[in-house]
C-alpha cells in the first residue's frame, strides 16, 4: 500500500500531472499506461513514492525508449 504520484516534464518545458495511485499486491505501479498519446511528448518523469513505514522518495527518470 504505497502511494505513487507522477509528474512529467514535457518537451515544450511545461510540467503536467501524469498519473497517481497505489501499488498493487506485488508492490508495482504502472505509471506509463494511459489512454492518451501524451507519452510521446514526455521528456522526463518525476515520481513521488510515499510509504507510511519507509517515508518518501522522489525519483527522476527518462521515458522508456520507443
């Protein structure tokens, strides 16, 4: 039950909320799948991970290669 919130820096320089939710039973959160084509315009992701027991972490990553 870890909360994950993702923001994306778009190629035009703007910052957008991308997706949030909780990890599944395996501890995974699929922040990439959306029903839009916005992923092609993402330059970088910022991922906030919040866990009551372990605290918070912010991780930055590039979008996956196409």
